[in-house]
């Protein structure tokens, strides 16, 4: 892009702010539509999905193209090295404005038709004022504040299911229904045009995950989205399905007879497994690869992740119930790739080792020489082996390339975000619960393959409802440093989960993502990172606050050298979640959207 073309593009984006805000205002009016009949109920769902696509595309453009520069620049311009810049060299300015304006005109046309047929309650919209001569970054910041207010109103008013009335009056003009159908098809076309400027991986992520934060915010929308399943919205529908499952477990409510029977069947018999060594599990073995024989005689290889059984009987009953819920939920996920988990078979109680095991099916390609290693095992200086007592046999791998580490970080962050969409807390998202399979019988397997991580740690997860309690399982010294300082202090004091300030919050989960990103960036266990940042103090001698401060200090000082400035900034946003400069991860869709755009999508472009 030449020097002459940059100002033209910036002016175009400045104009686009006005176009988008006007489109948002028109949509607020359409959102108030009432008295729809069955013939247009599904049509309105599709229209809403297209508007969500339009809204999400604009958010993507904000994060990918509009970037702050030095104070020496009068205008903020896109980064020359950003992935979006490659396509904007040929597609920028007017083509984008034309496509966005076309969507706006279609929305205005739809508004007119619905008003003419008496199904709108017209409301006064706030006028958007954009200074085309001002700084684009400042204009965008003001725009974002207005759009956030618009979005909050849009998402909380008039869910799909309440807009449908079965006794609607006929259309006033025969051509109106045809015009609506044509407008929807045209809007789909122009949305596809807008998305065509984005790189393929960004486009796929936005359509599968980015849009979910908006569309799944209203509980009333979930049923409709499940029914919208098609090739384009398959992942969104899957996320909606998982949220439906999660709501069935909400607040410990009584389960239906059929679901209760299903959950009882999730517990597997210890005798059906071959080669379980209670001594290894009792000593802290995290994963076991075993052979499982089902009731119908089918033999399969399985991966078992272990969690200590709580000593308190009430906590034991809760953990037993939660194991059934989470294993059944993961079973419904099946091959939902974004979560990076294997399909669950159920769970097993190994009483002699006082542990529960979450059982997952391994791919048929796994052989008797397949071993499991955690990410912690692979990090330089890691001492604990997933196999428990055989740490001396741990395979030593060379340092992965920067590109390998960035791709791993992105994949894990997106998997974490996808799980949070189901409105569960993970509570154990760290390198001890990220696993990899290696065929030690194959000489080529010495090369580290980070492309297929297995996200674990789900055994401790719980719904994020305010009335739900975390499982009070013991935490080993190796793992305690991965917990947020607030949680570490609560565990140390032995206090109950009474006030909101003591309960596990979303920011606590996101903090652990920051620790994981720091480990991947430095390729060292987080305890070593903290010790480096504290000038010699041992990790186990630091208070929880000192440990966090040491990690933050270390990341600020030189993480950019190892992984780049963008990666450093993303890591710090997670470590400071809920604080100034961190991800604002409040409950609800807004916090999830912040996580996706400030962390997930930026990792993909770092």
C-alpha cells in the first residue's frame, strides 16, 4: 500500500464507523418487531444471525486493522505486517464501504416493510456523530462506547421466541414477503463479501466462535440456534447444544428421571479396566492409558485422568455427581474440535487409590507403545511425569520453534474460550492438564508434535451458577502455584466459599491462562519463571501475591524477546484479568466477548 493510498483507506474506515452505527440503529428498530407469524419466524432467526455476522465482522476489523501508532503519526493506520493488511493492499476503502452500505440499505428496506405491515414499535435512536477529520483511534473509541450501549439493549430485548404470534394478519402487499426473502439473500451475499477480505483462519474462527458470544447471550435464543444447525453455523449450534445441557444441571435442580438414569450409567466398573496400578495413582499419577472392555465385549484403549476423592462425605457425593455430569457433557461434545478433548466414555472410582478417573476414548491409531506426556513434562525443567513413578523415562525434546509455540497457545486459548461458552468454570486450566500422545516405538516421534494437544482437567469443573460449589479436592504443591492468589489464600485459610469475593470467578480461570501463555512463551514451568522474576527467591517461599507479581514483572521485562510484543501484551492482559490493563471478564456475554477479541483473536494474528 503506497503512502497516497493509506489516507484514502483511513478516511474510508472513518466513514465506515458512521455506516455501521447507522446500521446498528436501524437494527434496534427491527429488533422491536412484534406479531410475527409462523411463516416468518425462521426467517427472523436467519436475519438476526446475519446481523450478528455483520456486527462481528466490524469487531474483527477494529481489532485487526485499527492499531495505535507512535504519537509522531497524525492518523492511526493499520499495521503493515498484520494478516489483514495483505488483503487490504488490493481490497480497501470503497469496496468495503460499498458492501457495508449495501447491508445498511437492506436493513432500512426491511424496516420499511415491517413498519408498513404494522409489526414495528418505532423508537427514537441516538444519532451517531463521526468527525472524519479527527484521529481514527479516538473516533473508534467513541464509536465502541456507543455500540456497546446499543449491543446491551439489542441483546436483552425481544428474544426470538417472544416475537412469534400464531394469529398474525396477512401481509398488506403480496410483494412484501418476496421482498423480505430477497433482502435476506442479498444481506447474506454482502456479508460474504465483507468476510472475504479476512484471512481464512480468522474468518473460520469468527463464524464458529466469535459470533457465539453475541448470539448465545440470551437463554431464550439457544433453542432457536440449535434448530438453525447447518454447514455455516454448525459449531454455533453445537455450542448452543452444550449450553442447553449445562442449563439442565443449573443450581443443582432436580433432574428428569431419564437424565438421572443416563448419569447413573456414566460410572464404569473398575474390573472392566486392565492394568490399573493403584499405587501409581495414589502417588500422584495424572494420566493412565488402559484397555477397557465394555459390557458388550468391545475392547478399546482409553485415557484416564485422575482426581483425588474428597475426604468429606458431602464433598464426595458432590464430586461423584459432578463426575457424571461432566463426563456426560463431554460425551455430547463428541468430536467438537475447538475444545480439544477426546470423547468421554464415563468415569471410574478407584477406591484403593482414593481417586476418580475421567475416561476418554483414544484414537484407533494408538498402539501399545503410545505414551502420554503433559505439557508440564515437556517444558524445560519440568520434573513431574504424567506416568507418575517413571519420570526417569521422560522423553527429552528440543525447544519448539516460535511458530509452533504461538499456534499451540492459540489453539489452547480457543479451546478454553469454547468451554467457557457452556457457562462452566474450568478451575484447572494449566500445563499439568494439557496432554500429548507420543508413540515411543516410532523413532520419528522424538520430534515434538504440538498440533494435537488434549485439554484435560475437566474433572474439577463446575457450572458458573452463583449457587454451585467447587469440588474440595486436594491440590498438590506442584499445582497450587497455578491457582489465582485469591483461591490460594482461601485454600490456605480453609475458609468456606461464602461471599462472592471468595468464590471462584471467571477472572481466576483467565489468570491461569496467563500463566499458561507465559510458560509457552518462555518454554519453562511457571515456578521457574516466577523465580527468575523475583531475583532468586524460591517459588514455594513466595506468598501468592508475591508469586503473581514476580511473574508479571518477568513478563514485562523480557517476554517480548522470546515471543513478541503482541504475545507479551496478551499474556499480561490475562494475568491482570479484572484489573486495570487486564481482560475485563465480567459475568455474561460481555466478558466472554472481551476474552475472545482481546486474547483469542489477537493470538491468532500475533
